[in-house]
C-alpha cells in the first residue's frame, strides 16, 4: 500500500536516498468495461526456440496466454499519428539488444500501460525500453566476475529489474490464484506477466489525482492533491530543487502542479530524486525541467523518460548504497560481517534493501504478500523464464544481512569544507560522511562512470556557497574565505554553456 510522507522520512533518515512508493495491488475503484484489444503492434507469433529458447508456445503477443482471465483495461489505444519514442542523441544500440527482442518484451508484458498492452506511443514499450537502455550500456550486458556465465549475468540483471518493476507497478492481481480453472503454474504465468501496468502511484483511479482525470491518460498526472506533493522542504534542497508551488483550481478545489509522487516503472518519487535525474539528463545534453513539470517523466518521449527514469534509478549508486545493478552483477564491496554471512558477489537480496528498505523474506504461500516477498518470487519467475540460476536461496532476501551498507565506512556527499573557512583563500568543499544533494563517489567502491562526476559535484558545491551563503549561515565574518572569489567560472549545474 502507499507509504506516508512521515514513514518515508523515517526510512530515509540519511538524505538523500532514493525512495519508491508502493501502489495498491488492486484498483481503488471498479474498472471500466473490460475489453479485449486488437493492438496493431501485436500479432500471432511463435517465438523461435533457436532464437531465444524461452518458449515454444504459440499465442498472441501483447495478449495474455489463452488460459488467463481477461484483465481490466483503463486506457485507450493512441491515435495512429501519435508521437513515438525517439532519441535526440541517436545513441548506438546497446549490447542488450543483441539478445533481448521485441517479441520477448511483448510476451512478458501483455497487460502493460494500464491494460492496453505494449504500445510505442505509451510510456511502456520495447521501443522505449531499448532507447533507455542505450544510456546505460552496462545494463543486461556486464559480467564483472565468473560467478555465473556471461549470458547468465546479463539475463539475471534484466530479471532483477523486471522483478522490482512488477512489485512497484505491476497489476498484481492475486485473484488468479483463486481461479480453480488454473493450475498453479498457469496462475504464475498470468500473474507475473502483469508488469509495467501502472504509470502513477496508486494506479488508475489514483486518489492523488483530479477525479475527472484519475490516471487513464499519461497527461492526467500534471496536477495532484496535497497528499501527492512529496515535496521535501529544507534550506539546502530549496536551493537545489525547490518544489513548484503553483496551483490550479478545479470545481472550487486547488490542485498542486508541483507533484513528485511515484511515476514510472520503479516509481521515481520526491523532488530531490526528480532533481537528481534531471541533472543526469543534463549531463547527456537533454535539457528538461522536471522540478517545474514533473509529469514529463511520464509524457516526454524524446527520449522516453518513464523508462529512462526507472533504469537510472536501478543503475545509479546512492552512497552509501551501491546500485541494484552492482549487487546483481557482483560488482560491490560488502562489509566483512556481510561477507561472513554469505552476502557477497552476484546476489539479489540486498537490492530490496536499496529500493525500499524491505527485508521481510519470502512468504510461503502463493502469490504471497507485497514487498520483498513479491520481489523474490518475481525474480525467481523471470530467472526461470530466461533459464538462468537464481543463486543462493538464502541471499534472495536481505533479512540475513548483519550490516547495513553504511558499515563500509566512506564519504557520501559534498559539503562546505568547514575546517578551512577561515583561510585567506577561496572557499572549497570536501566529502562528508553524511548525505546531501551532491553525491560523492568513493573510487574504491563505485564504478568510474560515477567517480568521474566528483569534480563537477565539488565545484557545484562551491558555487552554492558563493551564490547563497545564507543557505549555510555563512557570511564574511564567520567565513573569511568568501572574500576570495574562485578563479574559474562556476555554474549551478557544473555544465558551462
């Protein structure tokens, strides 16, 4: 179920950490009339065993297997001339595309996009997925150790991402397990093909949204109630990622435009995460103001941000946390206690701690409850689909971990260098052992694509001291370094021009 702001702030005590809010497992209101779509991008196809070796069953792609009950469809197919996903940078294909095909995507996600199915003009499609993956070429393509075969590493990585997406935004219709016409295996087939269903937190008919625009269209998320704001407010965040405070009125009720509730496959949430993702996009030459217009995460297709935001969330470390990708591929450094407990190498369990601090283990019944149990069961199902090993049963959960990630001592973020503010030289910043909006990536723990951001983030920190000293309660009397201006031009983004 949804997580309150108070609960989230308690969990996220060491800011900033990414947060992903749950959505309900069932719609909040009765669905519209169920209809079976004849999606023009779907067709009767046999997946060739020699191509994928995943299935030899014949059924219509973009539809559930014939034995599955019909599912609710809230949206509608876009017009024929609808805008399709594109990449303004025209990046080359990622290695993922050598083995992960459109047929596989359509087979796995027939209920995506609130029941419509995969469609290139809606947030979830193969086309959007592969464009997003080109910005993270290590996804589904890296094998940093020999714990598994290379292709097993690749498919386990994708299975982990899909498993978390199923928990966060899947249809999660547990009623299929009460259907006496289905075997247990058939119920699994119907349930775990329900991923990429929801766009917004709380799904269609979201209580965060305007009653007349409850989430049946991607554009419905551009306004919200007070409950959907998810705006973290403090002096430092107000400098970097100040929430949009604009309102609009409908039926004598005010709705916020600055709405940072969960969007996309892994439910990007809170203004600071929107801001961090916006900064990532800017480093790729993509200028978009997600603080001013957060619903662009769902509606923007050039490039397709709903998929990109979720992959960014999955691939990006959150000091002191490694990325989920690092955990699954075994490219992380656990504490000595965790190593003794078996938590090392390419495993799944700690990813649940990263995404939502869930370490409750796997339920014995099917399909079990939400949270870590669902993530584990989904990972098992996707690994079975891809014919790869899940790894140690014990380390599928994080409940056996003896330490948190902060047991590996290192610095987390850039802050003013308080110990040298008195010197007759320009002010500087230094890494600190607590969180903040400007991550510091220790070269001993994090991949090079992140550690190379350190200089930029340091200079952004210096910029903030000169641009807004009052944010840090600085002035020339208590911080004489402010009298000495840096010799280089600084910018808020760390990007010139």
